[in-house]
């Protein structure tokens, strides 16, 4: 259990100190405050998220305190519009198929990603992201920056997405309602959305939502695209292979069995289709170089479809006791017509398809036990069945399977004088049947956190959480393991995440915090070779200061991260390498002001990202990552008079037309034995003027 032992020793010492103290009136009041705080934490996935009653997305993150008003002006078309202001978090990939959430340098393959409780980790294609959803459909996003408890699992944290509900949209006293929205951006898309929702009777509510986006190929900043040698290869600045259509439909029906129980059935259908580039994560320079060298088309008809069905049951039993159960089915399918390749290389398949199905059950229970000492228990069970299938011309060629389950329990023990001890234990079991390995893996992980409230404003928290992740299935779209080299000796990844956090909350106008972390991952598995290449260490911190003064809100954050591999014998070339998605030091400033008399809200967001020097990484490249700064501005008019329900939002993203790429995207140059030097950088859109008009009735 590594240095968790030292934390246990410290716990015992502090517990003894607490037991020696006589309780005071202040302690009793504090205990009552802690009980109220604990109830809020117990219901953080429901009560806090359900607090929002207008259209928008509420984002919660463990690394920063953000007022939801900071995020309602973004006109979010991509997850990056919502999440890039969170310290320690980045979203890479400019293509609609390539939204990659990155937490502290780890991408979504190493995170616990869910939508309405349904697991999304499918590893469809290494040139695409593992999460496909339109930001406008989201009610809430909850980000666990780093694995800080046994509840989360995974190596790097969690991203939990929750879609909208009818009860969050109805005005007070309203039985039925709806919303219509239209959006336009000059760089370069149009979008429309329709929502209908209502409270059919005292027990039954429903929501229908549909969003449609037509995208064209956008222009990069500066109006020109350069290649590996820095020479201009495209004077128009238009990135080809992006034009397509995204559709997202959601139907929800909720039934309140009684005041203590609720059932909710959710069906979501997400579709993304277009003539897309072969490698959505790489820039135009690479696409053109390979296409010209082989005489291949630049784009291919491509379709991604995801259907997610969830059934949720919420039970409130007794005082301060909840049980949330989610039964889910998630089916993802990536299809491509490769007739252009078959024309050049006869015998190649024309239709290529990869499919991944996740189905499972999640149970989360929370209870508060009050005796001489208060215990806030969190306990749960996770069951997941993951199946993949790869097909040519509609004929199954290969497939793999993974069955896993986990159970965990965590106790938050209030010992008086604002001091809490939070121990936890988790058991994971995985049965892997892949082309690489057919074996089972299991482990018991422990966690321990110490939290001290210092007065009424300061909180100090120290934690250590052990990590575990079994080998995953191969990527689906390139064969679901077909042709992979067997590696029966591959080991599960383990390790530990240490964190020290200090937070200040004045209760009114000032809140601030800093989190220092060190994450150690043993037996790190390299993505392309399916081998344990060494041990990885990630160090860094996240910090923020937030100010709320009347109608003015400001948040300043600064995050720093670094990573390094200690290579095993036989993998010496990776010694000292960093994770390929490592982000440079970054500063983010978000400013919001409400002109109350005119019902107009203004927002300015700036992000500065420092460069990274050339250094070998796990993408087999040694390239620098360039620094950049990006600035966005927006204004929103939401009248509170007779035009209530109308909302007009105007904005400009990348105001100064910067030519840049996110460090969480593919960047740098490589040398291919056939194609020569390739410029891989996936450049972001340049200046983008946006307008959205909506009416909620």
C-alpha cells in the first residue's frame, strides 16, 4: 500500500488527539454544518446538478470552483467550449469525430467516462476520440481531476455527463413547454435544435430533444496551412475532410413512483456522417501527403452511430439514505466506404465497419450513520460486459470480449474539530479475451484521505488512492485485434495518486484553491505495442482564484504538469519520455459581467499555453509544442419582461485569429519510410463569429 501506511499512522495520531478533546458548542454547531455539507456531497450527482432551471450546462470540477454563469455564453459546439477553462483538463481534436478529453496528460482511454451512467470507453479508432456527444444536449458535466477515491476507478479520473431533464426546463407552474434554437457560425456551420417537454401529471414527465448541425470545412488562424518544412501548402487555410452532419436525438420519460422513488428511461441516438479524412486526428498536411503519394482520395464517406439506452431508479430510504441504480446499453458503430482504396489496391475491402457494445449495471448507495461519531458511507457495485466486432463487406472477421466488475466502500468519518478521515477499499476483477491476451486480472485497492477544516473558510485535504487498470481490448476499427501480436505476459497497470489540496471560501465574494499531485503508474501499457514499457510518473498542480462582486465574476486559474517514463529493459528508447498528450503550463482567465438594467451579460475568456521543448514522447516523436494564446468574447441578451424566454447570444471565438493546435491534439512532425516527412499537427479553427437565437416557451 506504499506510503498509505504513513497516512494511516497520521490518522491514528489525529484521531487520538480528537478523542482527548471535550466537545464544545462550536463542535456541535460544526457537526451540524458538516452533516448538512455531507448531505450535499452525498447527493452531488442529483441535488447540485438539478439546481439549474434554465437552458445551459453546469460544469463541476474538483480542481476549481466555477459558477455556472461562467459557462452559459459559450454557444458550445464542441466539448472544448465547455471544458478548456478547467485547470488540469483539456479537450484535444478539432474534428467532430475526435473529441478527446485529457486530464493531466491522460486521454479518455485512461478515464472513467459515462453518459447518464452508461460507460463510453470503447477505443473505437486510434485516429478518433472515444466520446461522441453534442455539448448542447448536456445538463451537467462532473469532472474528477485525478483518481481521488475508490468510487472513481481508472487511472486519471472521471468525466460524467448528464443529459437534460424536463424538470430542469419547465418554468414555475408550467405543465408543458418547449424550446427552439438556431445557430450560425461563419467558420463554418449552421445548427438548429428543438425541444418539447412537460409534466403529464403529478407522476409522469417527458422530454424530446433533437439537434442538427451542418458543418463545412473551417479555416485555420492566419489563413494559411504550413507543412513539415514550414512552407505554405494551402493558401486558403481551409482544412479539408471536415464537412458533415451531426444529429443528436434524446427521448426521456420519468415516473415518480412516490415521493421516495423515481424511474427514468432515456434513449439517445447520435449520428455523425460526412466525407471525412482517413485520419481525423491528423492535419491536412499529412492527409494530402499520403493521398498524393499513393494516388488515393483525400476523403471517404464515413458514418458514426451511437445508441444509448439507460434505465435509472432513484430510491430515498430513511433519513439521509439513497440508492441509485443504472441499467444501460451502449452501442457504437463506425462505418467507412473505402472504395477509393480498393480502386488502387484491388482486393482491399470496400466497406469497413467496427462495432462496440457496452452493457452493464451500476449501483451507488449512500448512507449517513449518526452515533457518537458521524459516518457518511458510500458503497457501490459496477458490472460491465464489453464486446467488439470488426467486419469487412458486412462479414464478421474478428471480435474480442471483456467482462469486468467492481465493488467498493468508502466512509467519511467526522471526528470533531472539523477533522474528517475518509478511508476506502475497492475490488476490481476483469476477464479479458482478446488477441493479445486471454486472462483474468484482479486487485484490491485502498484509499485514505484526511480533511481538516481550519476555521470557517479554509479546508486542507491530503489523500492517497491506489490505482488499477486491466489490459483493455484492441481498437475496433482496424480489426478488433486482428493481426495483433499475442502477449500472454502483459500485466495490469497499477500505482497510486497522491494529492494535497488547500481551499479558501469566504462564503461570499472570494474563493481560491491549489492542488498538488503526484501520480505513479506501474507497468504502463504503451498503446501501439500492447506492452508494459515502464513506470510513468506525473507531477503537477492546479490553482485558481475566483471573485464574485455583485454582477461581476472572475476566475483566474493556473495549471502545470509534467510526465516521465522510467523504461523497462528492452524499452530503453522510452527512458525519460513524456506522455504524448502532455499539456504545457497554462493560464486561463474568465471574466463575466451582468448589465442588469439591460438584461445583457458579457463574457471574456483568455487562455495562454506555454511551449514544451522538444523531447521524445510515447508517440515515437521528438518535437516541441508551440505556445499559443486564444481569446474569446461573447454577449447574451435574455430579457426578463414580456419577451421572457427569448435569448440572443453573439460571440467571437479566437478573436485575434491565432494559428495554433491544442497540446492535447496530435502535433509535430514524423518521418515515414514511404511518405517522407509528415506534418501531423491538427490545427484549431481560426476566428469564428457565432450567433444563436433561441426561444423557450
